[in-house]
C-alpha cells in the first residue's frame, strides 16, 4: 500500500509542535518577552535606551544574589541569608577602609572573605550539623544582620570612592553593575556546565543518597556550594553599596526572597536537580521589568505589590505546565489521542498561552484603573520612604489633594524603607522625563546618587521631611525637627518635675529626621541635670519594633519614669509595652501628631506629641515642585511649624 506523503503538510505539522515546544521549553523567556511588549505598549517611556539600562542596573543586585542561590537550589537546598550576608560584607568593607584605615584592596578581600565565611558556616551546619538548610540559613540571616548593625552601630558608613566606581558608568552610559552581573552570570554558567562541582550539584539535587553511593563527597561539596553562595552575596553587597555610595546596615532586607523567586521563575525546581544561569538571569529581569514598568505607568504603590505577586505566581505556573506537558508527551510516546482532541503538548501550550494572557490582562487592568495619560499636564514623581507609617500616608494624601486641585499628574511610589529601591524609583522618574521630583529619603546619604542623576537631567528635586546629602535640591520642605526635639525635652522634663530616668527610642538610622530630633532632644534635656537618659535604642520608626524594644528595655530598667520616642508609632508601641504604667508612673512623649497619636494623647496614655502637619507638608512640597518645574524661584528651606500637643489642647489641634 502506497503512502501518500506531503512534505509541505509535514513541514507545517512539524512547525506547530516545534513552536509550541519552543514556547514551553522557554517559559520564562516567553513571559519576559510578553512583559516587554506589554510595557512598551502601555508606557511610551519604557522602550528607551536609558530606561532599558535602568532595568539592567535594577536587576543587577538581585541577579547576582540569585546566581549564588541557584547553586544551592540546584543541590536541593535553600539559602535565606544572602541579603543579610550582602549587607554584612559591604559594612565590613566600608568600616575596614574608613574606621580601621585598611588599604582598600585588603578591605575588599576581607569583605569577600566575610561572605565566603558566612557561606562556609551555612554549609557546615547543613552538611555536618545535619540542620535543615532553611533553619541554618535563617539563623545566619539573623547573625549577619546583627553583626552588620554591631559594626556600623546602626548608622550608614561612607563607601570608599575607589570602590564606588562599581556603581558608576563606563563612558558615561554603560552601567558597571550590569557588566558585573554579566560576568557573574558567565561564571555561574561555567561552574554549572563545565566543572566537577557543577555536575555534583545536579547529582546531589537529583538524588543525594545515590550521589553519595556513587562516590561523591557530598558533605564537602555542600561546603563549597554554600561558600559560593556567600561569595556571590558579598559581590552583590559591594555592588549595592557602590550604587548608594554608603554601606547600609539594613540594606538588602527581603532580597533573599527576590533572589529565590528569580531562580524559580527562571525554571529551577525547589526539589533540586534543575536550574541554569540563563533562566535565573531572565527571572531577575522579569522582576526588574515589572517594578520599572509599573513605576513608569503610575500604578499605585499598593497595587504594585499585587501585580508582582500575581505575575510571579503565573510565571511559576507556566513553568509547572511546561514540566507537565513534557512528561505528558513523554508518557504518550508516539500514540495519538482521539481525533480532534488536543494532545498533551497542545493542551500545555493552550494553558501556557492562557497564563501569559492573564499576565498581560492583570497589568493592563491595573494600569487602566490606576493611571492615565498626563495630557500635557505637569508631571511630578514622588518617592516616599514608606507607606507603612500613618505620617507618610497623610503626606501622600496632602500631596494628592494639592495635585488634584492644581491639575497636576502626580505619581507616588513607596520605597518600603529600602534605599536601593528608592534609588531605582528616582532613576525611573528621571528616565521618564518628569518635570520635577519630590523625594522623602530613606537615607539622606544613599539618596544622593539618584538625586545627582536628576540634577544632570535638569530635573528639579524637592526634599520632603528629610534632607538630601551630597546632591542639589531646589528646596527642603520639612518640619523644624531640631526645635521639635527641644520642645519634646522641655515637655517631658516639666512633666517629670526635672528629675527621673528616661529612655529614648530612635528612628531609622541615617535619616535626617532621626538625627535632628535626637540632637534637639539631647540639647534640650541637658538643661535638666536631674534627668538621666539610661538607654537609647533604635526602633526604626515602627510601632511593632517600638513595642519589642520597650519590652526589652523594661527588663533592664524597670524604674524608668519617662520615654521619648522620635515618632508616634514607636511611642504607641512603648505605651503598649508599659501597659498600666503608661500615663501614670511613666510619661511618654512622641513626635508627629498622627491621628492615633493624638487619640492616645486624648486618652491620657501618651502624655504629649510634638505635632507636625504632614498633609500640609505634602501640599507645600507639591506647590514648590510645580514652581521649580516652571523655573520660578523657591525658598531654600521651607519650615512647617510644630507644636506640643497635650491633653489640654488636643481637641483644639484636632
């Protein structure tokens, strides 16, 4: 019986499965391409050379961390310590080169050795201590972060200029962090594909017992694997600190989760035995493209978290579908299904396509509801240090109210108390060509490079609530924090009758607000020699941390009679820790005059709050940003008055 073959049909038939197989085998790459196309269509500012370079810079630190984590995940482990190890390594470098006076080359080697040592300890705990990798690296996360704070005393340390070039550009346009990222990616690919250690990682991840029985020295291999992860974390920390020109003891918090997400999005399996450098790079780029694009499209800071979570879930789902489709096709062999019914590969491709459509739909929907064309309006970008604090939420509300009244297109972003993320946001605003920028710095020094980039682009920058160091700003709109600190000292001292023992809860280290309020309070309390400050501890402007720190301080200082907290959130945490003592045997003074703070003043649990006017501050910042964008004269500093609010006048102030 003759067989009727049709080459053209056969070629067409082969082309379909080949295309489906290409899409399924490169799920992360397909997702990245779809995201790039979607972002290009939704934002005219996205597909520019400068912005694409920004994406590369913003992906660099996550990618370098993720390359190191790839080694661990391929071997069926996990490393939660890389963010803290990165911060510790950078802190060691900065401290060694400045305070210790060590030559920069030796300081760099010491920083790298610190990362390797941390990884080596992780490997020893896992291989010889038999601890689960999750527990061992979680312990190192805490240890490394604590050591970073101990070495720096909680304050940022200036980074050596000779090392800070790693955060600059070559020839004025090619970012060095991108080059470092590529170099580390090539090293990762080489180790995984061409070395005995790389083959051992896959063997251990695929079946550790079988690898051991086949003669692999599994324990020693694990030591090397985790040490490599620590090495990559150290490099990432140095690159991050170079970008910020300072070593931040609280830097890279949460970056370990981004690194793990990048590895998994890139196709690695948490069960081990699967993973590659190219996939990890694509995963890091997906995260960077999302954050960059959503900033450019003026998507709400709150919705950005939702979108990123959904896209990560869909990207991993796509990879899962790829694996199922592959196994389904393999099990089916050469058999064909019922006529007209889609085979496993086709079903997988349909599901993959649906997942990608969902990604684009989510981005488009959120963008539609949360952004709009500027229509020729003045465009202002506003980067707030955090929206997890009522003070800055009120500042945002005031700014939006003023922008609406003036017909201004205002985009507000949340840096989540991450100096690196704020640097990315400033770069995005600059590359999108906004008319002016308002920045409420996470750290006054670390925000400098981002503001200088805006200076070079002739974009005026307004500093709000906190000053900017080593860069030019059109004006600083802020409360008089020094005067406020002095008022707080007088109010607390008068309440205590000029005698007693008090503790001070400090805000986020490195911020001008914390420094100024603390300095004002210290100067004011000197006038009362009968009052002794028995403890000063940071609680990062956070209510939960205020509760925890105050609870701990009460164990060592049960007889205190007063507390000064540099914001109301920490003061409210202290009130909770004090319980029935608050407002009776212990007087607490806060700062900001937030709604919750004023409510506590009215209830008598908080003796006083030095009230700012955050909504007014936000309004004035927008007014000055508009004036600066129009090349009109603005004052160098605009001070928003503060006032002590007690139970006697709280009703009038509210």
